[in-house]
């Protein structure tokens, strides 16, 4: 059954930041064709937040990967800031991600051979932005890790690692932030602090946020929400 707060449809907007239109995703396995996503449609305006909710295996993480251009749909389009992502080459999509999109993952995805500061500097360096060390330091201080700049991930707690991941995602001031179960590896208290920080940074920087979660309390904090059941919008 769809969650009760999911019943309000997404509002339309004349110039959405991101538009997902008739997205299907199918893969072949030993038993034949497996349909992961089936005719997904929605739009999201700039500076809004959207929760994608569904049970494990419902297709929500696959949808997030397609929205990022990391995976390709079997059919359909994703338009980000006026650009149809899947008419671009793989290299061009990667360049678009570097300019427009930030990521936060359940498993943090920090580089173990780099300090907290170096992890946050990395996307700035890849984008060729000036003064990456200063910008990374300021963002780590903003997330409360000013005293942990030179620590490696292995000596940071889970909550601290996720704060580094938040700093890395937000330091490039992305147009769109995609977060996949960002509190899934954390205890309840640490998860609450991370989400408070994520929403505060999102509001400060005016980022558009798409959050994949199975937690209805987190989903209820977003401006809008959709539920996916067996690859379809519920």
C-alpha cells in the first residue's frame, strides 16, 4: 500500500530543473527479461526536495542512477537544466555531472588513502576550480570537522565520514544533489544529525535535492515524495 503522505501528486512547473519522461529500464537474465522500471514520469522544480520511497528492490536506486546519467534507460529521457542527458556521449555526461550534480551514498565512498581535506578537495581539483584547499577547508569547518582535516577515513566515525561525504558533495555547489539512503549505515542519533545538516546545507545553497529512502519520517521532510512499487509509480 502506498504511504498516506504520498497521495499528493507532484506539482508541475513551467521550467523544471529535472524532468523524467517515460523512463523504462529492463535487463536480461537467465530467465529472460527483467523489468526494473516501468514508465516513470515526474518533474521537479529548482530548489525543491523530493523523496523517492520504496521497498528494497523496487527500483528506486536504479532510478537515481539514471537521473545522474550513471546508468542508461531502456527507453525514455531525463532532461537536466534543459539538457537531454542521453543524447550526450558518456564523456559529455560525465562533464555534466561534474558541473551540476553532487552525490551522497550510504557507504560514504570516501577514498581511504586521502585525508578528509583531500577527499573534499578532489572534485574541486577535477573541475579545475581555483583555491580548492581553502574551499574544502571552509566546507569541512561548516560541517563541524575543522579539527579533523588531516584524518583519514579509517579513523573517523561513521557519522564523521558521512559529514566528509556531505562536504564533498556540497563544496562544488551542485545544482542537483542526489542522496541514496544517506543514513542507512548510521545509528539513529547520527542519522538524525546528518539529515539535519543535509537539509540545512541544501537550504543555504539553494540546491535541488533528490533523496532515496525507505524511512517515511525522512520522506516527510521533503517538499514532495513519490513511491515506487515493483518499478512503477504507486
